[in-house]
């Protein structure tokens, strides 16, 4: 084989990816001990080679670095096998960043693992984009409330918790009264403003663990954990009253806006959460049929 007239260290020093080499043992504090970092490491982390060498890669971690990922890495190091994972680290000044990281065991001439090499690529931009896309998939674009997709997931989780713990929870279905008339008479911009007004009111009326959703059109839903139907009725009346007292501003004019609300509580006889939704929907229908701008709770009379 032809002799190479260059040094591989020069390539690693100038590589765009971060390269860290540590001793294979000890794995516990103060190890694994860093023995080499390249220029990309310094550029990303803010630590100089002098500051990093002799320390452990744990200086790059924080309390919110994923514990399961740390355990996976630890198991791979103990088994002296290759691992590839994604991990959140922190620079010297506390700035967080995400890494696509591969750790490779390095053997000496006798086949013994003496060091590990971690090759890391900054994927913070990709992670940020992924987070934005995940948020968009759960949020209603206009109001910023959670959407129908998030509602299905949340109510399923809440119903399973109810079956397990028997802690009561309730559901509010809310429609803006004569919403089509607002759109037809004043245009879709006014309709959008009505939706936004209602969404903004929700921010001031709920506990931190209540969940508000826009299901589509002018249909909203509130999940109230640890709330009986009686408590849910009180919350629903607060919403109805607040909306009634908050007129919609359209072209420098004010127009009254009201809502109809159907209330239902999870029942021990429920087999699936759709039964709860159906009861709230029946109550909402009655609220509209009785003249709108009112709250109706589900009773067996509505069957």
C-alpha cells in the first residue's frame, strides 16, 4: 500500500464535525477523561482545548439533558460498543444545542478498548424546525389554541386516567351564537376576530391544567380535569357571562356576541370517551334550541 504523506490528525483537527476522544476508563466521575478535542469542539462549546482536556464530557450536560439518553450512552460504554443517538448539551455560556452523536470504541494493537471517540454534528436547526412543525401540528393556526388532533389525544389520555383513578372530569362544548350571520354581514375578518376574542378570553378563565381547543369553525371545547358537572357548570356560566359582557369591535362599531355551551361529565358506565362527547353535544343542541346564550348540562331527559 502506498505510503501516505499526510497526518490524519490534521484532518480531524480541521473537520467541521466535533470530535472528542476520552479514555475508556474510569466511566464514573471524574471520568471518562477527555484527552483530545478538535477546533470544531471549541467553536461550538466555547471551551478551549486546555479547558476541556482532563475534564469529563459531563461538563456539557445539565439537569434537563435527557436521562434515558444518558443511560443508553452509559450502557454502550460499559459494553464497549458503538452507539448513535441525539443529545442536548450546553456550551460554556449556557447556550443549548442538539447533537447527532456517534461514539466509537478505539482499540490498541492488542485489541483492548482504551479510548472512545465521539463524533458529533450540530443539528440544532433541524431540531428547532422539528419542534416548530410539531407545534403547528397541534395548534390551531388562527387562535393558537390546541386543535382537533390534539383534542383527540388529550381526551383519550384523560379518559384512560378517569378509568384508572375514577377522578371526575367534565367537558364543555362551545359554539358562537349566529356565527354565520357575523361572517355574512361583516365579512370573514369579523368572524376571525370573534374567534380570536373567545380564544383570548379563555386565557383568563381557566386553571393551568385545563385544556382549551378549537375543533373547527366556531366550535370550541374545554376539558376540565378533576371537575364534576356542578363545577363545570360554574365555569361554563363564567365563560358565557364574560363573552356576553365583551362586545365584538367591528369597523369602529361594537356588536354583542354570545355563546351556547353544553356540559357533560364522564360517567362510570362510559366505555369510550365518545359517549362523553355525544352527551355534551346533545346538551349544546338544547342550549341553542332554547334560545342560545345559555348553558345546558346533560341530563337523561336529553336522551
